[in-house]
C-alpha cells in the first residue's frame, strides 16, 4: 500500500506517522510519501509571533520534528515539492519539484493536508510586485523575514533620528484577531510603535463587551487603535512601504505592515479535481477523515462539524490538525476512529507595555448562537482570578451564554489577568459533554486562595446566569 | 417561620442569606437566628496560612462579611454563643452564651453548619495544659496567635544567637497534607527553618509518584522531611516547646509545632440528639440537605455522596460548604434543589525557597479506585505547561486513571510549575459529566504557545492511557 500525503505540517505528519506506526504494528508493508511545497516540516506556526517578539531565540526551536527525523522514521519526505494535479480516477497525484520536474505518483490512499494560507490583500502589492515591509506571518521563512524587516526598520529609523526624536520604527497591523494582537505584542516588545487597524472591532470572535476590555488594554499598552476602517491606500517609496492611508483618510506612517486578515483553506488541488468544498472553501471530510474514495483530508484545509451547531465550521487551528491527522492516519489502517468535532475553543494573550491580558473563548458567541436559532440568554460577570486578599488576584471578566429552552451551555468567553485564560478548558469540557449552565455552576472545581475565589468565578458566572433563566 | 442556624461560617451564612432572600422575594415573613460559638463570621480559613506567610497583611482581609454586614442584612447573629443541646421532638436548641446564660430557642427549621475541627493530638498537651508553641491552624484567632508565636520564636532565636549561628527559629509541621505543605511554605517565607514530619508520605491524597515529586520540591526548598514517623514525645521547658522526638528516636529542636493532621466533623450536638452519623462522624444529609424532620445540615460537618463511587465521603472544603449552604437555604423555602455530590477536587501549591509547585487532584486515586471495585488502568505522563520553546514552559506531571471495563475516567492528578494546577478543572468537568478517557483525550481544549503544547498535556496524558486500554 502506498500512502501519499500532501503537506508536511501538523495534520499531514500526524497522519503519516500514525499510519506508519500502525502498519508496522500490524505487520503490513506500507510506503508513505509526503510532498511538502516548502522547506520546513512540523513547525509551530503559532509560535512565530513569539519568535518575532524575541521570546524564542531561533526559528529552529519552533520545529517539532526535522526532515531528517521524519525520514529516519521511514517516511519518504520530499521537500520543495508541490502536488500540482490530482486524478482521483487513476489515483495519481502529480508531484512537481522546484526545478519543474514532474512525476505522476500513484497512490492507494491520498491524504490532503495542505493547510491554510493568509488572506492576501490587494494593497500588499503594487503592479503585481510585493512592497517591501508588507509581509504576512505564516511560515518559518516569514518569521525569519520579519526579523530582517524589523532590523531594517530600526536602521531606517536610526537614520531619521531614532527613538529620541519620536521617529523609531513604526508598524501597522491590519486585523485585530488572534494574530493581530499577537503581532501587536511582538512589535511592542521589539520597541516598534504600533497601530492596529480593524474594519470591525478588536477580537470580534468575542462578544463586544469583552472585545472592548481587550481594546482598553491594548490602548493602555500604547497601541494606537483604529476601528471600523480599512486600508485605502499604501504609500511606498522605492518599492518600500512608507505609510498606509485608511478609508477614513488618515495617513499612518509605517515601516512595517502586517496583513492579519485571517486565513483561507488551501484547496486548489482538490477543487480542480472536482472534490466538494464547503462554504468557506474547505474540504468536507466525514468524521473518519474521508472526502472521496481513496482520498482523505485533515487539518486547516478542512471544515469540521461544530459540536454545538451541528453545522460545518472553518476553525483552522493546530490542535484540530493534530487530532484529525492522527485519526485519519489510524483510519488508513482501518481503525474506524471518529473526530468529535470542534467547539471553537481558542486562547491568546496580550502581554506588553505593562499589560498582561489573557483572552479565551469556547462554543458560540451571541451572534453565532442567534444565527443557529438558539433562545440565547447571557450574562457578563466580573471577579478575580484568586481570592481577593491574595497578591495573585487579578480582575477577570466572564461571559456565559446558554439556551433558555433547555438550559444548555452555548458558549463561554473569558478576558482577564494571568490565570484567566486556561479557565476556558473547564467550560470547554462542559460544552463537550453537552452540559447545562447548572452543571457548570455546581460542579466540583478546584479552590485554594492562590488559584480561585471560594466560589470559582467561572461558576459564579454560570450560577448567576442559571438564576436568571 | 423561625430558622435557627448553628455555625456562622460559609455553609451557615450561605444558608441564612439564601433563605432570607428567597423568603423576602416570596413575601414570607421569616426570622433567621445564627448561633456562632466564636467571634468571627464568614472568614476564609484557607487563607490563614497565607496570612501567616505574610502575603495577606491583616486577618480582617480574610473576612468576607462582617457580623455588622450580616446583621444589617436582617440576620439575628449571636456571636460567642454555642448550641449546647438539641431537642428534635420539641424543636428547640439550647443557646449558651460565653457567660453561661442559657436560652431554649424554638425553631421551625434548624440548620447544622458546625463545620469541622482539627484533630487534636495527645502530645499537644502536658498534664491537660496546652504547650506554648504548639498550635493548630483553623480560626482567625489561631492565625493571630501564629503571628505572635513566630515573633516570640524570632526573639528567642535572637537570644540564642540568631540566624548567623544557625539558630534561627525552627518549626516542625506534623502532617504533610494540604495544610502541612501550606504551613511549610508559610514558615519558609517567614525565615523559619522547617521540618515536615509525616507518618505516611507527602501528600498521600495523591498517588505515590506524584507525592514523590512534591517531596523533591519540598526538599529542594530546604524543608527537612521525615516520612514514616510520628511524634513520640514533646520536650518542653517552662510550658514552652523545645523539641519533638519522633517515633524513630530523632530529636528535632522546635520553637513552633503545627499539628496538621486533618480535621473531623463537629457533630457532638447532633450525636447527642441521636442524629445518624456516617463512618467519619459526619451528618448524612439527603441531596437537598435534610437530615431529619425540621433538621438540615451543610458544609464540613457533613459527609456527601462521592459522584464516582456513589458512597458517602468526608471532603471538608469551603467550596462544598458554600454550595450546600446555598442549596439548603433555597430548600428551606421549598426550592427543591439537589446537591450533585463531590469529586474530591482539590488544589494547592508549594511556593517558597525558589520552588513553585502546583498540586491538584480530582476523582479517585489508585487506592480509592481499587477499593471501589474498579478495574483500574493508569498512566503518568510528563510534559510542559506551555510550548517547549516558550519561556513560560514548566515541567508538569499528570496521572490519569480510568476503568478498563467502560473506559470512564476515574481520576486525574497534576503536579507542576505555574499554570499546572488549574488544569485540573477540565478533568473535573469531564468527571462530573461521567465522560471517558477518550472524551478527555479528544475534546476541544485551548491552545496557544504561552499556555499549552499543541497537544495539551492533559490530553496527551488521557490519550496515552486510552491507547493502552
């Protein structure tokens, strides 16, 4: 049996290793070929902002397993090799190397693990040419490039008088989602004055009250916020960005510009081969990972069942890539495992300029819940992360959403100081189990003064909502 | 209706306020009398070690609501008043004040919320007299006394040459459970050389591998450990402790000795009145809080149903006191609420002498699970609290227990650096919902590099166990 995997990051490599391990355990001969368009495998894309921030010394630290490690485990890994065509009937995929050489690879089972790519705005180019200083954040190559760009911006800033004259390096981050606030943190930590531009509002994947709290902290740390506007125009000079002009007509000087406008599934290969795609352009694997006879998909190129709505959702995250890759890999050898779906759990932080805010969510936000037809009740509760008399106590804001009709939890959102964010996991576990707001309010969660209030704040939030239902 | 509550701490006051609030909302006249033997109400007993450690400036900060606040809410609070006799037939309780005056109070509903008291070892007294320097940790009065005792020990140490001559104050903590390691932390932070004596091992409420890890950290911080021994003899001079001698014959010089040997339910009142008691001597309320006609009980004086074993368990904790008090209070006005039971979730930390270790558990340990008849499978997994390349990454050890026959989670134990402890809540939520080890392994928990590894370590631990079942 020959398994061909397209994409050598979390999902693809999880699938490859799991299949190989199970085949060996079963004494079945199997050949696993992985085609990776880039030069890196199994790296943490999520870690790149922290590398740019200077918290991670070297991009190599972000690599979980090198090409050599994969190969020595028995995987036929081909770097700088793209899958450029797929013939589902003849079961072949065309592998094209960097020098243009093509090979039609026959497969018994094909795994599509092509991930997602950043939304690329028109304004990032001029006459089809990229503008220096405008760059996305996705691959290790991007991370290395960002470190160069910041160094160049520092040199340019020094030439025009430097920090002393208020002319230090300046960045504009476009988009105020997870990547946007992580890049704002990175820039501030590198001493780069940062403006955050968003067409909607800060962290719109959380409800507005919580997004506002995050916006306050960003402002407190010195980030200049421009909400409700987009980039109208880019001013460049000698092919290098100098400023952006917002749709409100404001000119923002910029040495560095990050488009952090989200990602979209990389599914051109399957699309051209006629594979069905979802509303967001992602593959639509069944719970076992199969998309068509002999064709499987996992990770960020897929749309998965949302466990609360039952509908497909595009939630590109390394956690799902790891899990779905592993499930798919086992299923290639007949395991019959099923992926339980996604809740939309996510976490990040903004820690710079004297602020430290943790942000997390799970389940549905108000808008999503209303769209899904729920009779939504919700409440925002303020509390502390530890007993109020402890030095560890930090403010925390929690929003709980439930359905009035059956009291089931719909979602939880958390914003607060150190210790706030990971509280989302208890809520996620409750959501995973289809529990009610009462279950969350009364379950036996942990308490000691350095860690919580005697009524854990997550449970106070749930209880107060429960009492209003 | 007259409600008499015996005990003015978490459970009693939760019951009193909840009943009063509901009675008012329903327009029902109700009189609520609270008899409190001590002089303080609604204080955090769990906070006392942190007060002794110097992290909390004043004992008053540990008081959640003062007597005046309770009274102005309409509660007839009687401090320094003991309930000395109970006649369930005539529905009277005898209230005895500090000066010996007695009053037979008629009640319609009686709430027993008398809490628990520290196990008092024989060696803490000589000829019926307490030995100065040996003192338990339970009430605010105890906390204030400990601050005096430490000051006295410092004076005595200075007189004999002080720290410079290796003769600083010395403490012996007897018992290595939650309170024991919290007091070891407090003493180290106050510059008191500390020996921890335990007849079994460190944190025996966790399995041995995890207890050993805690013992290593205690030793690393400079705590001298003596396991498998008890106190054989106390050496005192002028009514003040000078040393303890272990059952192994070792003499340990000591200015300060804390018996931290656990607590037992304070149920003499009900016992004398013929109320049924459990194996640990606690009241046995039904899920609504009732123990007999017109008599209710909540908090640390009770044994509650363990949600995993279905058996009664004595798990004295403020969280259960708050919850059961509130439920009982609502039920006094006919709410019909039920307490869902306990999982034995608990958390603490040891943070002193350069160490910072968080310790948490939920559900059953190996011994408990075997006793309950489970076909126990378990596994210990090592990981990190954040992505390995992040400065936040700290080692974490997780043990997961499940039943081989139905794959249900039985318990989880966690020991690790900052960020480790509160991870227990996701496991507790899964246990609360009766979920399997597979649910825990594959559910959608949060990930970002400062908070977790891409496979959250709790899920790696569950997955590895699941793969072995």
